[in-house]
C-alpha cells in the first residue's frame, strides 16, 4: 500500500494510491497520516479495506510530506553508509554507524521548491532510502526490526557542505536548512518492499544523471540500523531514519559541482515514486 498526503488549498488530506495510480481520499478512514495512523497496527487495519470504495481525488494542489511534519519526532540520518560513497569522498567506512540529526523544520513535500540558503556556496544533493517507524522500538534485535517498521520513502538529504564541514561543530548545521528534507511522495508499506537491500536509486540534476546506485552497497543495512539506534534511544511511530546515499554527490566530483538557484533535481527509488524539486534563492 502507498499512502500519501495531498493539498487542497490550505488543507492537507490523507490519501491512498490505488492500483491505477489514482489518489483515493482516505479522510473517512484516518484524520491524517500522523503518529497515530502510521503505526504498524493501523496500517495493517487499513490494508483490509476495499479502497476502491473511497472517492477518487480528481484535482489537488500538490503533494505534502508523506508523514505529517509535526508527527516526525526524530529525523535521524546515517552518514557514510555506502561503501562507494565513502570512497568518493575520500573518507573511511566508519566502524559503527555515524548518526546525526536533521531538524524536522527542514521537511517539505516531494515536489516543493528547495531554498538555497543565504551565504550558501556548496548546496548538495543526496538521494536516500527513508525508513518510517511504525511501532516503538527499544533495545530490539536485528531480527525484530521489521516488526517496528511502517514502511519506506524517498528522502533527499540536502546538505550545505561548507556549513557541514568547514564550520566548527556538528554536521547538523549543514543538514537542517529550511526545505532540506523532502520526503515522499509516498509512504510505501513494508509488505511492498521485498528486499530493502536491493533497490535501485537515482538522482538527476538538470536532466543529467548524477547518482546511479543501489541499496546493495549499504554498509549497515536497514534492520541493523533500526536495532542499533534502538539501543541508544527509543524509536517512535512517525520517526524517520534516512539511511545514507550512494556515490554521485556534488562534493565528490572533480571539479566539485553544487546547486544554484534555478536548478532542477529529479530523483527516485525503485517502487517508491519520484521527487522533482526546483531550487530558488532564499
């Protein structure tokens, strides 16, 4: 099942994508795709409903973040988690996952404009697999991880590299700029993802393929990451884990290439839909 949130004027409504890729209005079933309704239990309940009985959404004003922004308690990111990406950046594969946070205020819809921050010289792109938590996880084993996952989504982990790496302090400064966290367009429930470690992923800038990778090259897989994180903090429904990016980021190119206002990014992950963002000046 693919759930989504769509805009009608100033309102955001919950939807479900049907087999013909039409949006069905799910507001008679759930009030929103928030922490109460992206739970494993609730999603399993919704899957039993005949969605063909739900109204088709003929027109809408855009796609909102696939999980209600206020319901994402934690936006956790994993750094250098693809062996081929670590190689392109000249950094060593970490002996344990590198964990950092992206501010939830960065979250936007899959096709919303991305704002290049003031004083930015090195804004960069990163297509990533997002894991949406659907059941509280505390001290769980790797074998238990799937029981706590609601589903997956596409994430563009935008990064301002100078803010991230050339200023003192933690990476969060370069990761948390407003609009630097597009998620969606869909939350794809885990039953539709046979193997999260075998998904093709890609990203284009202005029509040129920049990233062309696969979750096969993850150093630490999805189940390991959910288990690992649960040993340091509880994971709650609505939390998102962005699991790292394959090679092809602007920072890794020679010469380096970064985003400018007016650029277009298009990205996607196999079976999870696509995002398209235009960049604008702050």
